[in-house]
């Protein structure tokens, strides 16, 4: 069985709470010099299956192009988190949503 980490990375975006996501990647190689890249995406639930399929396609293409991996050797896993399970500061996203919707003038 092979193990080892050839590369790791992290990127996050928080333009708005509803678009929060992160991507982690690692490359494991074996004694046979075979390499597989795993992309792990964590995001707030609510995207359609079509949106997730497009994200997987684009991430694999971009990673393959920029990191030099064959697309066939790239695996993508999406972890979805509920708004009650994602915290920002001292509040969950659900609490922040409720607080924002109760603001005067909305």
C-alpha cells in the first residue's frame, strides 16, 4: 500500500457567507511512482447536483493544467455542511442569516 504526501494546499473564499468554500489538495505517491491527486472541497450545502458536477469538472481541469496531473488521476470529494454547523466568529451562519433578516430596512 502506498502513502506519502507530495503536495498540500489550501484556498478559501468568503465574499459572502453563502459562497464560503475551501479546497484542500494532496498528492500521494507509491513506490511505483504512480500519483493520484485528491481535491477535498468543503462548502455550505445548497448547491444543485449540476453545480457540483460543474465544480468537479472545472477543479479537475484546473488542477491538471496547473499542477501537471492527468485528469484521470484526479479525485474530487465534496463535503457539504449545514448552515447550523458552519460558524463564523461566535455565530452559526443560520444565526447570522436570522440576524441579517431582522435588520430594519430589509
